[in-house]
């Protein structure tokens, strides 16, 4: 079965080039050019991943991403012509799983798409090392005290990495190496942004949850000893 990729890009030549490369890689692709068309399309069609441009007519990619996250956890890779780190962090904060800066090499885009789909299709086994907190790999979510928490793919994998290393301090570089299998360079602030989003979702479900702890000057530690929650 071919994975279906939704490409949301208003520059026709870029959209057509990405479509052709994805199809050559054995995937099917659908192109949309207007931000306002994305949510209605996703509510009536199936997509395995969305490539979402930041600057779109009708509605910008940041707002589209936020709307998608209200009803779907489909993986999203954001394309951005902006090089400002703040813009990229805002994209990740809105629920994107990854971002690629324009001009994008179509071969890199295909490689990123494959990497994200591998993580979706080959989830790690469920873990339950913390009282009241369970990871569900089939639904890519966490369950805290019986309450489900929807996570992006990156947030899910980040939590899994931290839980697997419970009690040990992980530096940002160690987290980065485990989070991405293509050995890309990701800034410390990107990891901090993911941690911030993850903490907020856990706290929204249980205000007493304090599983992810910062270790000043070193990194982060997952702790579930008594009193940590």
C-alpha cells in the first residue's frame, strides 16, 4: 500500500517537483495551494503525512497546523522560507513534527518523509515505568491516570526516550541523537521547545505531574520516584 502524502504549497513548480520525487519513491501525493482548503480536505480524506508550507494564501501554515492538531495527529513537516529561529520554533510549538528550510532539496524532503513514516510505522513497545503514566504506541499517545493525552510523533518519541532512560540525565545532544535518525543538526532551543510542549500537555492532564526535570547546565531527567509527581 502506497503512503499518501498531502503537499500544501502555493508555488506550483515546487509542489509538482515534490510530488514527482515522492511518486518516484513509491508514494502517492496530492497537492493543495490554499491554506483554507487543508482542514476540509483532511476531514474527508486520508493522509499519512502532510508537507505544509508556512506562507500560504487564505490561511498561513502555522494556523493550519494548529487547526489540524485539534482533530488529527497526522505527522506534519513544515516548509519555511524564513530562516529566523523563532519562526521555526513557533512552527514546532504549533504542532509540527519537523521543519525544512527553503529552498528545499527534494531528495532531502523525501528522506525526511521516509524517516518520519518509519517512526510512525515502527513504534516502540508500550512502556509503563512510571506509576499512572503509560505510553500507547498504537495510538501514539500517553495515558496518565487513565486520561489519554494526544501527542505529536516527536513528542511521543521524546517522552519514550526520557522514560526509557528514567533516572539518568540526558544531555540535549543525547536526546537529539536518539530523536532523529538522520544525524541532522538541531539547536538546543528546539529540544527545549519540545520539552516545554510535552510538559504542558502532561500538566494539563495532571497538574501534579512533574516527571520531566531540568538539571541545570546538563539536560533533562525523567524521574518517577515518590514525590516526583
